[in-house]
């Protein structure tokens, strides 16, 4: 085939003899999408980059669909997929191998929240970039997302242009530091009249305080908690006092009600700690 207006030759690779031009999107003979980002007219060489595969994780289907509609027709995007749970996310990470994950923090339909997913991606999928896309924009949550391995934090109220601009910067490898895009009018200090919900309050606690809270609600007594977490009784009392103070609660009954009403339990935590408390079985 002779190069013409709608096609050009490229160095031959297995099963890929040429690219077909569609606007400035190029499809290989095997159907894979590339984007031409540089053209050298002297020798007809093109610098190509694979178009992006994106996964949007959100428990609100309409919002996830909105991300899909906003991004799927961009020339640099090959695929936008959506899911809403921890398990579905892990499956699609393995099967689809996305380059970028847009992640909501509060996944009320999932057994784990967005922070747990972010940590899982950071440890097991090193080549996947996580951009948190959430309305939970308090400073401590933005920091928690970064600590869990996220590379960007974008307010959920961001317009389509903001998302598309971020995507182009990411595609051109311009995101070098922790990227934060939060509208000034949504900063927490401006929202003093809004009462934080359970998810926000939970992450006012330190990680150790959250562990203690979890085990209290699961019914462990202080001796079991101290043994499971390798802490002293004084440390346990300090964590317990801080939990009640930060959440505005008075006792363990109120704590249990608060945690259950806001679906703040993490399934695997207590199982792991109880395993530590059980003596080994001798055969």
C-alpha cells in the first residue's frame, strides 16, 4: 500500500503494517489506538504515544457516566470504563490495565473506601496513576490521599474543561508533583456552616485511632485491643478519649451507633486482629 492522504507507513511490527488516519487518531491494523504527537518531515517518522485507558471509580452511576461522556471522545483517550466497588475495581485493573484511575473517596456501595483502593493500586499496580475526584476536599483528606499514593486531587465540582486540561497535562507527562485542583469557594475554611458527615469525621482520626475505634465497635475489650495492637493501657485510654472528643460522642454505645449509621466498618481489619489473639493450633 502506498502512503497517501489517509495513511502512512511506519516501521513494520508484528501484525501492524500501517496506521490509518482518523483525524489525528491512528489505528493500527490490530485496532489499537495511537496519537501522533510529533512529525519529522525529513524522513516521515512519527513519534507515537498509546492513547489512554481510563477507569472511573464512583458509587454514583450518574457521575461515573458523566466522566465517561466528558472524556471518551477526546483524541487522546482510547477507553473509559466505570465501576463502583473495591472488587470490581481490582478486576478491571487486572483485565483492562488502565493508565489512569479517577477515584471517589467515599464509596458507600463498596466494602472498602477510596483510600483502601488507592493503597492497593499503589502497592500492586505501580504503573497506574490515581487522581482522586471527590467532593471531600478537606485539607486532611487531601493529605491522606497523597499519603495513600494518589498523584492528584481534583474537586468533584470541577468543570469538564478542568478535567480535560488535567488529562492533557497527564498525557504529556507534565504532572510531576502532587496535583491539586480545588475551587476557592469550596475550601473547607469557607464552609464553616456545613456539618461534616461521618466519612469526613472518620478521617479526622489518626490511623491508630481508627483501628481502636474499629475494634471497640466489634466488641473487643481493652485487654484484647491492647494485645492486638501491641499498646499499653494508657495508650489505649488516650486513643479512646481522642476518638470520643473528635467525633463529639460520650460513650461506646454512641460510638457504635455512629459507626454503624455511617457504614464506617472495614471488613478485614477485625478478622486480622482476632487472628493475632487466637493461640496457634498444635497438632
